C-alpha cells in the first residue's frame, strides 16, 4: 500500500502532466470501453508510473527525448526491473507515439493481446 507521500507525489504529477502524457491519458481512457480500467500516475513498488492497468498488471511509460540519455536509460532499466520483480509488465512508448491516438491504441492493444496469450 502506498504511503501518504507517494500518494501526494502522484497527485502532484497528475496536475503537472506534460503534453504527451495528457494526450496519452485522453486516448487511454477509451480502453474503459474494452473493460480495462487505466489509472494515471500510480504508486507501485515505491515508484510512480505514468499509467497502469492493474487487471493485467501492465505499466505504460511515456518517454520523451530525455530518456535517450545514458543515465536516464540506466534509471529506467532499474525501475523496469523493480516493476518486473513485482510481477508487472512494462511497456515504454515514445512521446511521439503518445501524441498519436491511433498509434498509441494499436501499441497498447498489441501488448494486451501478447499478455493474454
């Protein structure tokens, strides 16, 4: 269970979402029609992830160009390993994909199909 500071951080991140995260959220909410409850800025395993679908244990991270830096790549790898260790699957998508509703939904639906096989 997340502690109070993790919840506060998640709330703060929701309020300060960047444009690709806001566009992704608009699109990901459409998955509710398919029966998937998507949450944004979710505390999991002591981390705050961009989006999560708890029912299938899928984390979706929207990565901007900062994630191309080596130090950030290492941090992302550590975060991913931590989440995988907790039983989650991590899908990292570029900000460009997040800005395109069709591409974003296709990438998510492909991942959901892989998870359900």
